[in-house]
C-alpha cells in the first residue's frame, strides 16, 4: 500500500494549527466560543493522519484525537474520533469532493450525556494552504442541526 492523491490531500494539512471553536448546545442560542490547538501528522508511511487536539470546552480541559485515512480498496475515507468527554469511539466514512476541496464524513457516536446514538455529518474544507474549516452537524430524523464549527489557521 502506497499513499495516493487522497493521502497527499490529508498530508497537506500536516502541521500545527490554532483553532477557534464555536459550539452550539442549543441552536437557538449563541455558540460557546473557545480556543484550541491541533497537531496533524501523517503516520504509518503516509497512509493515515493523526490529529491531536487540546483546549478548553465549556470551561473544562479538552483533549481529542482522530485517525483519518483513505482506504484504496473501498475507495472511501475512514475516520475515528476519541476525546476525554466520553468513553466511546466515533466511526465515520465519506468522500472527498475536489470541486469544493472538502471531505464529508458521516457516522455515529454515543452522546455521553444521554447514552443515545447520534448520527453526525462532518465537513472539512481546505480554504488555503494555511487555513481550513470543520463543521459538524447532528442529524435527527430529517433535520440537520449545526453543532460545531472550527476555523483553523496554520501556526507560523
């Protein structure tokens, strides 16, 4: 297995990033805004990207980590997410759209507050060599609710 163009797209976002995080607990209220840092690095010979996040969320220390890769056999991106706010693992899969320079992933996670399954959709958009964004939606029945938006700026 050798890395392909999809892996190269992930690798283009390697490095250290400052993040501004907006989180909506109630979509009718203003978001909670916090700062974070992220370090992205390709691992396993360039087949996967490890993304490590740290900051504060809702006044508490926050740490999270994802592994994202492109499965050449299945022809789709696969990703996992873990953080210190819950003990489950989120699994996602999706596709890259070269026209929008974005990766859209869908998957499921357990809401640590309720123990119920949540269906989520995430969109990563590379806006320049030094900026990218992340938006997460919670999908309930036929409605998507924007839950989180992160703007990343590459550290100098």
